[in-house]
């Protein structure tokens, strides 16, 4: 889908579909929607008066253009109640209206900028949100469907024109669209990785995809194999990898946007390409979605795609330890004690608490290379999913400023966070009788004890942890997210990079 800025009277836009919007409870549309309503002889007002369209968020209605406006058809999309309007509604409105347009086989679509007029959002921000909503909302993972027995090939939208009144708005909108496109394309790339079946997306294949992505760009990829991982002393990581015949890899992607600086921020993502639980085997239904246990890795890898295209003046390294967690004859056992890269020993109490083990060694690596701050993303705990569901990501940090920056970057992306506690008192629960730390607490506060396990390896480096267990993948459609991988984290990390870079 190509984007285009069009400076013209909205009623004159020529194409298959024109998208306008409406707040809930408005009886007489104003602004651009009002102009279209007037041109259509009050067709929109009539729809509202008859109770056929209420303007609820994401609700859509289709009207014929009937030769009275330039477009063949008009799609009206609801923005919900005006008091409840927030930037994410722009993404939702763009997603729902474009899906509607696609379902009626439109190829050329024009849209007004949701939120820009009565919504009070600036043009650039609104345009970025429209682009994001459109790209994220139209996403489908259908590469494995051969199409046998389905009706005629589906038509895809080829062009989306952002229709604005003034030339200066077109310039601002163009900037916003470019940013939105970069962010949403990167998020979709992460979704593609997460949605791949686990027989295809092995650790090695994940590394291949990272290499392909970086080819010819200002990104340097290094892939460490089992021997190098062993040589570096990453035995916590290796312990998890023992039970699988797919070899593990540590993927490193460097972006140097500020070569004069010796500071580098680390983004670390959990890359469990399938989590069976290991010998602490999960039951069958708990394994349903465990191909998505590499969502953290996908997020940090694909955030680098967006960051490189946006070009902030900051150095960032992404690290993704990747392995299956499987239970074969060579698998790690309960009671094993392993030594992490920094020399600290870990008692393995449960092989299903594997994410923190591979992250521990990746964190040690980042600390050794003096990277700071460290931000890790992981589908770490069922406990976090129980607490926050699929709506908010759990945020843990020992650094208030970093936590605030991440929360703000998330808010901008429509990726909401909620900070959970890291009191020292919880550390007691990770204490081992026989080693420096054990890899599970008890039943309680599982999201925090998981987070604090990772923190144990940071050696005081400013650190934040995002537990995306609940937000990385969805059973059914939600807002502008189709069922399956959400790509959560990609846009937040890219926003964070922009925010942390000197301008
Ligand atoms: N990958 C899981 C966490 C998870 C659960 C992610 C559900 C997404 C949906 C993780 O490796 C895990 O198994 N965690 C255990 C930890 C426990 C053994 C301490 C959990 O949450 O039960
Ligand atoms: Mn597990
Ligand atoms: Zn896991």
C-alpha cells in the first residue's frame, strides 16, 4: 500500500472509497464529514437520525457516492465518545475503515485525518497514527494458505491518500506518514517472525532473518553459535539449550547512530523458539501458543529495523539469545546448578522458568561490554498475564527515570504499560540454599520474582524489564490487532530510541 498526500476539497477526492468519521452522539456532522454529508444531500445525518449509525468507536457504515462526491463510495467510521478520545482511537478508526474498504474491494482509498480537526491532535501525529493503524490493521499472516477452494483472489488496497485542505498540512502529514510507516512496517515484520510456525522458525532461522534484514544497511549483525556461547561461559543459556537438537544462537545487532559517543544502550529479547517447559513439562493446552515465546527477540530485532530507518543519533545494540526449551535425554534436570557468564551460580528448580536463564547470560554480556541502560523484553511469566491480561505490558525497573521514559514511549505507540513492584523484600524468594540464586520463587508475585532474577545479573546497571507474556499474542482480534502476534514492543523501543537521542 502506497501513501499519498492530496491537497483538495474532500468532496472532490476521486477513488473507490472516501473515509470520513463521526463522534458518537453527534447528530449533525461538521467539518470534512459535514461537507461530505451536505454533498450527499444529508445521507450521513439521515443514517444517524434513523439510528443505523451511532458513531461507536470502530463502527462503520457504507454509503454510495452516487455521483454527488468524487469517490464511488463513502465509508463513515465512528470515533466513539468525544470525552474518551485518545490517540489510539485514530489507529483504531484507520484500521476499521480500511478493513471495511478492503472488504468492498476498494483499491484506491482516500481518508480524512482522524483526530486532526475536532479531535485536537496535531497534523503530523494524526497522520502517523493513521498510517500505523492502516498498516497494522490490514496485516494478515496468510503465506501458508494455498487458497484452494477459496473464492476469487482477494483485492488489496493499493493506495491510501491522506486528504488535507492546506499545503502546509500536507507537509506535516507527509512527515507523520513516513514515521508511522516505518514503525508499523517494523512491527509487522516482528509479527511475521512470531507467527511463523516453530518448525520453520528455529534459532538458526531467526538469525538468518536478522541477517537478511540488516543486509546493506547501517546495522551490523553477529551470530554466536554453541561453541562461542560456551567459550563465553554462558552456561545458564546453554543449560536451556541442552534439551533440543536445534542449536542455540546469540544474535547481536549493532546500530551506531552516534559513533563519537562510547555509550551504547542494550535491547535484550527472550528468544525461546518453542517452550515445552523442558523436563518440567507443560501440559498440552499450555503449549498452544509457545511458538510465540520468542516475541521479545522479534521485538528487539525488528525495533532495529525501525531505528535504522529513523536514524536517531544514539548507539544501540540488540541482543537475542535464541533456543528451544525441550525435554530430551540430554536436557537440563531439576536440581542442576549452572554457572552464568559472570560466575554466579543458579539452582535450577523448574526448567520451565527458562527465559530468565537465557536472559541472565545476555545481560551479563551487555554488562561486560558496558552497555547502559539495559532494557529487556520477554514473554516471561504467566503471572504477569494473569495480572494485566492482554491490555497492558508489565514494566519493572529500578530506575524511575528510565521507567518514565519507557512508559511515555509506550503511550505514544498505544502500547500501554503498568509498573509492578521490585521491592528488595521480594528478592528473598529467589534465595537458594545451595547456589547464589534459584530460578523460581514460590507461587506468589511470580512476575516480580522473575524480573528480579534478571536484575540480579545487571550489576547495578540502569535496567528495565517488560513482561510481554500477555500482550505479545492474542487469541482473538482486539483494537487494531488481528488474532496472533501483535508486534508489541517494536514501536515503543523505536520511540524510546528517538527520545533518548540528542536532537
Ligand atoms: N513462556 C512462559 C511464560 C508464558 C506463559 C508466556 C503464558 C506466555 C503465556 C515461561 O517460560 C514460563 O513457563 N513461565 C513459568 C514460570 C514458572 C515456572 C516460575 C510460568 O509463568 O508458569
Ligand atoms: Mn517456560
Ligand atoms: Zn518461556
